[in-house]
C-alpha cells in the first residue's frame, strides 16, 4: 500500500518508519535494540499527541479530505450486520455519488443513505468524486420516503465536498432537489440520525444532513462555503484558505459550541484512517445509542422536536427602537432608483 | 392602474442610490443606458415603465422599496419584524463594518423586507429581497424573517408572495447561515401542510442557498425575464468543467425550458398575474387595487 501522508504528519511518519526499520534490523541481525526502540516509540507517542491535540482547522480539513479516510460504503460494511444496496431515483438515473439501502443494525432494520467518494482514481471518476447530481438527492429522498412508509429509522452519512457544479446538474434542478430534501427531511415521520464523517460541503451536504441527532467526527468539518471559496471572495486569493478556515468556525468543536451539532465523536489517535475498525465501532455505538433514545419518542413529538431544533438556529438581536428610522431620501431626487445591474455577490456565497 | 406614482411625488420615502452608482450614466442624470441593448433611455420614461427598457424589454434591478411601490396597492403595506437586527456571531473580520456600510447605503436593516399588503385588492403576506444589501445574502435575520412570515401565513391562512433575489448564504455567519436554508424550508413545510398558497417570484439574480430553499419551493414559481436563476455560480461551474458555458445558461428562459419554473412574467404584468392567482386560490378582494 502506498502511503499518503499529510505535510504536518511527516515528522511522525518518518519516526514511525525508523522504528519499523530498527525492529526489522534487530530481528534480522539478532541484536537486541529494545531500549532504543522503546525510547523512539515513546517519542513517537508524544509527537503524535502533540500534533493531533493541537490541530488547526485547516489541518482538520486536510484530515477530512485524506484519501485514506474511510468512505461511506466502508463504514457501512464495518458498522452494519447486513446491507442491501438499492439503486436509482426512478426518474432519471442512478447517481453513484449517493448510495443507499436497507441495513441490519444489531437486529434493527434501518435505511442507510450517504454520499460516496471513490477509493481510487477509477472509482472516483465513476462516482464523480462523490459530488451528487439532482438524481442523487432524489434517490436519497426516495429511500427516505420508503423508510418512513415502513417505519424504519434513517441513518445518513455525510462526506461530500459539495453538490456537483455542472451544466446538467443545473438543467435537472440541483437547487430544487436540495430544497425538496430539506422540506421532507424536516417533516419525515421517522427518526433520522446524521453522521458527518468527513466533509460537510455546504448545501450539498445539508441536503442529506437534516435530522433528530447530528453526530460529527472530531476531524470532520461542516461549512457554508469551502475555505478556498471564502478566500477567493474575500481576497481573490484561494491560497489563503488556512485563514478562511479559521474564520468560518467550521470544526466539530466549533459547531458543538454553536449548537449546530449534538455530539462530537472523538477519533482514534492519528485520526479515523489510522484505525478504521475502532472508528467504526465508535460510530456504531453512537448511532445505536441515538436510535435507542429516539425510538422512545412518539413520532408526532419527534417531528415537532425536529422542527423546534431547526427553528432555534440563528443569531440576531431584537432592536428596542419602536420602529426603524425613516428611510433616507436623497435630496431633490424624485427619480426611481435604478440600481446598477452589476452582479456583486461578494458576501454571498455562490459556492455549492 | 397600479399606484406606483407615489414614488415620484416625494411624499413616499424611498431609498435612492448615490450618484455614480449607476454606471455609464450621462452627467446630467436624466438619461441612462440600457445594459442589454445599450440604448439611451430617458430616466423618467424608464421609471414610468417600471424599470423595463422600452426598446428591448430588459428588466433593470429594483430595490425592495421600489418593488413594494410598483407591486402593492398604495399605502397597503405594513412591515413586520423590522426590529430584527444582524449580529456578528462568529466575530468574522470586517463583518460589522460591512453590515454598517450596507445599512448606510440602502437605508435597510437587512436584505429582506417582510410584511402584509394587498395586490390588486387581494391581501397577502409578502417578502421583498434587496440585492444591494450584501448581495441579498441570507443570514440569520433573513432566515428568521422568512420563517416568521411562513409561520404567520400558516396561522392566518393568508397566501405568501416572496420576491427573491440573492447571491446565496451569508458566509460571514458561517453555519448559522447555511442552516437558514433548512429552517426556512421546514417552515415552508408547515405552510404547505396548512394548505396555504406560496408564490415565489425569482428576480435577477436568485442563486445558491436561496434558490435551494424557499426560492424554489413556491407552489407556483414565477421569474422575471432574463433573471439569472440557478444553484451554483457560473464562475465555479466554468472552473470545474473547464468549458465556457452555453449562452443563456441559468436564465429564466433556460429554467422554463428545463421545467424548473412555471412561467416568466414581464414586470409590467406581474400585478395582474398575481391578482389572478390569488383570486383563483380563493382570495377575497378587500379593496379595489
Ligand atoms: Zn434595452
């Protein structure tokens, strides 16, 4: 397996390699190097702790995008006892960037949906790098409506850079598909647990990200705009993404503090891809716990709670002024204001 | 005849732009240039034509208050929730000053005005977005006002009409902004369950987070001619597919051709169209419009 390491992990990866080499050398030559090895292992532990306990938002984004980070289908395979994949939106096609089906979770039937990145270049091309078209969102909605019909809870896995920015996606109503999912997910008569495992790329992630319980992995992110897009708008300079990542407050700890997510799931040391089974077990336990909790709530109450949960989100102040001051009138100008028609969407995100 | 004449008599108060904001404006300020056909237009004529070029039909962008004036029956509008003010929940650098500047430039508190009024005598709850307020991006206040409008309409069983315009979510409010898409959509769900009519009118431009929430959720979706309508910004699409986009891509006409909207209505006919739709949905005329 060719190893891919992130820039900030490199000192650690080098140290780990040295330890491996020493072990091999010691074994081959029959020389006892256990003292040296244990010193280096201690050093590696410290270094690992130092790196992973002080991750910057940008470093977390790099981890969330790590090519070895487990994908939705890999998690499904590790978490569920059985999974039967279902295909198609019944209207246009089958979008490989969204997967879904019925699964067995410890004796409980659930509907699973999720965005799906490829594990290699070939699969990435087939899955459009995990960026859904409208038919993907419609497939997810079809499966969710099916779950509602058969009173199955829904588990949704989110790991997507964004809805696909393409001509056909627009022609087939990308925005409409997303909006429709938002409406339906808010009122589905069954419980929904959302697990944000990697990238939470704006509206394309939100379109399968509404639920009763939002669980987010420690190094996942969820953002209104990509840091690159934000930097491009603010400074016309996509290379300042690190600064933008800080400003957007998009990490799991940030979003826990903001009340956007309910639960932050710690990752194994060295992040999810270093110990996928351990990560999968943690997710499984958290999902089962959430479903147990939610199954005790009558469906009507559940839907009310979900609405109230969304309803609360937003920060504003209520002015104590009785009314707004009269709008300004430019002296002597009786003409209708004809605003310039130059689109300046600065401040508005035109990202997916 | 619609009662928009008030705007020119100075008795109603309207926001105006500072001189120089209209590009290529001849010095005397009486004339302006059409952005589509480049024809020289006498401003008074353009005004009485509701901001539509008499030669080519190009629809100039309107402010929210201008839109109110040309759409609603005179003096019928009562504003709601104007006391909701924007904060800076993330401490986003420069956001405070940006909001202040937008308030100064537009005389508005935020990118949408909501309230109740009458169209051709038919009462409705209304929203008017204003693109000159930070690209009419949706932050917490826009999301809250739209949500309250839907909730009120569901209670009062009054139809809703929202004139949309937006560059998308307000990135300076981070995830609080993005979640307004889900919040407003959920509120639309309530309205829909109450079987109350919602008409969205998409004006230039309606994109990204607003299009992918309440913008495209209308029971009936109307667009103004030539309006840019879509989810992803064109620059992002071009960078992704590395191709020039076809002419007319993401226009109202494109949206109609692809089945994304119900109809395109010339601004000069919108009162009549809305009045008919409200009437056909059981609206009772309160007063001649
Ligand atoms: Zn013209």
